[in-house]
């Protein structure tokens, strides 16, 4: 009798949880909402310069706007173009790009401003000590540590290394293709296999998260560890279709999402030779930048390819 009552209670709890998730999804927005740039933190480089790291929160679940560098997407002071994205994936995107500032930066602020759907938001990059980051902070912020712990495995983890194969021009990967043609991109990845695949979906509130509770808003679910490589559009005038479909690097927390933040996501098998192949098709002529992120669940490495698409 006790077992039956417990089973009924468990079933009711599961149904209530599903209903709550459904209600949350209904009050979320598919489109029409703002984009909030975010300052993730800084680190010092060997030459004495500093690297500022930025991300963003797109409040929409479906809208993926193109916002060219200009009045609605710029940095100040100095150069408006600091390598920021002009194509914005849905929801929270952490540690998206880096900006190097000189060793004499001092107490100045580097401001990233975005205006979208009538709302203007800014992120302020500074050398405030609260924003000094290292690999352990990154792993904590990306949700791989589980309750904020720092296991020996986490401390031993090193970031994967992503290499785009093929000839480069002055160190840059540049490709040329026509609209509708398939662009084949070969990528090699080296990874140490850490952290080992495991799910860490649980609520946490670590000190490093507390300082980031202000926009961009954070989620409280964990991330499934395990390596993945994902190609996405970073800049460009039109749509890019990838084959096979790519894993979402953004935090899609829906249960069945093809994202490490989805509860049912399973890390794909890593090829024995570490080589990946993806096809990209473009629907509009122009200059594009494609972005590859190799993510092991805690740390990441990015690479880029510039594509000149002819009619």
C-alpha cells in the first residue's frame, strides 16, 4: 500500500514538473525581445596585455537577428568593430569572443552596446578584480563542475585544440564558393578526454555565479560533459545551412534539445582520427565568417573561416 502511494506521488510530481516546464515555455518569447551583451571577465596575457571576454543573452527562443557593426552594434571608446558577432544565436551564449586591450588600460571601461527591438543594452569591460577569470572559473560558469566543486579531474582538464585543415592565407582560413554550392570544411580536434562525460543537471549558486546574476540572465541547470564540435554562422548577410545539423552551443535547456544543456542530450562519438567534416550552403552572396567551437564540457577553443560567396 505504501509503495502504491509513493508511486502515485512520484507520478503526480513528474506531471507537475512537466506542467511547470510547459508553463515556463509559454511565458518565454519566440521573438520580439531584446539582446543583452554581457561581460564575462578578463585575464592577463604573457606580453602584459589583457583579454576581455564577452558573451550575450538573446531573450528570444527563435529569433536570430543579424545586427551589422554600426549604430546598433558597436564598441566604444576607439574602434567600433572589435570582432563581435553580427549574427546572434538564441538565448544565453557564454564566452563568445575576446578583445585584447593594452597593458596600460588602467581603470577605463570598454563598452559593447547593442540595440535591438527598440531596447539598448550595454556591457562594461573593466579590470575589476571580481572579473579576473581562469580555467576553473570558466568551467564553473559553463556548468561542468557540479555544485561548484573543483575535482582533480577538473583541475587537470586542458582546453581542446581545434584546427581547420587546408591552406591558409597569412594565417587566415579563407574560402570561395558560389550561392547554392556545398562548401566542405575539414576540421581536426585534439582533446584529452576530460572531463569525463557525465550529466550535472542540478541547481547551484556558486560565488562566481553570484557576480553574474545581473543581465545577461543565467540559468540554474547544469551541462552534460562530453566533447562536441559545432559550426555556426558568426557574420554574414544570408542564411547558412550546415550538414549534418550542428549541435547547439547555446543554452537550449529544453529536455530533448540537441544541446549539452538539454536533459536527454548524449555526447556524440569522437572520431578515432579526430577529423570532422561539415558542409555549408549559402543562400545569399557576400562575405561570411563561420565560427567553430570545440567544447569538452568545461573548456573550449574557437576557430574561424572567412567565406566569400559569389552569385
